[in-house]
C-alpha cells in the first residue's frame, strides 16, 4: 500500500542531440534563424548549443533564443524533425554546420 504513494521524482536523462543547418534566415526583429533537421537525439530550448563546422568547434555555449516548428513555439525538436533555432545576432553560420547539445552527465 505504501508503495502506491511514492512518486518518482527523477527526470528522464537527456541524451543530447545534433541538428544540421539546412537554411539560414536573417530577420531584423529576431536575428539569425537556423532552419535545421535533427539527425540524432533531440534539441531542447533550455540548454546551450555548440556549432561545429568541418570537425571544428566554431561557437560554444550559445543560448537558444527561440525554438519553433512551423508557427508554434516548442520546447523540443525531436529526432528526424525539422524546425527553426533562433540564435540572436549570430552572423557566422553556414549551411551544413552542425548544432549540438551535450547529454546529461551521469
């Protein structure tokens, strides 16, 4: 009986994610938006990202300003899904760059 009252409070472990930049949009209001396709794991809006270009780390610990799918703000873009990642005024982004998030350390 007592075990029914115990609630699991441990959150699921985040496995990290990788997205490929397919398009780049620049907006005076929103800054740089990377149109991406997630190829591994998922991308979450509450974690910093790193940008890689040809096996070289270009930017580190960037904060995601917005995460969108179509016209909706979302918290996560999942595996094999497409979306837009708002990165503020970042000017150095190219098609083919990888945007990654690190997994939780255990």
